[in-house]
C-alpha cells in the first residue's frame, strides 16, 4: 500500500461533507467559519487554512484528521 502525503483538503472535505448529508451552510455555522471561506476551501480557491479549523472540521464531521488530510492510494 502506498500513501500520498499531498491531498486536496477541499476535495476530501466536500466528499465527506456530502456523505454526512450536511450543506455548506450547516457545516460553516457549526465550524464557526464563513460560508464563503468554506466554499473557497472546497473549490480549491483557498489554499491555506489554519490547522485549528481543519481539526474543528474533522471533529464536526466525526472523522480523523488523517482521513481529512491524507489521500490513501493503493
């Protein structure tokens, strides 16, 4: 098994958010961030985000931080 360390966090975030059936608006409110920031993160327009926000998003989505930031490639 091979692990790729770089991943598009926004793409993973969107995928997990949709699996959990949460809207961007619901997640942004729960995370204490603006809708525009979340939309930018998911679309890839926002490239940098504070680690505490990523941790908060992983907690809200009930996934490990690794699940959110590491792409597993087999």
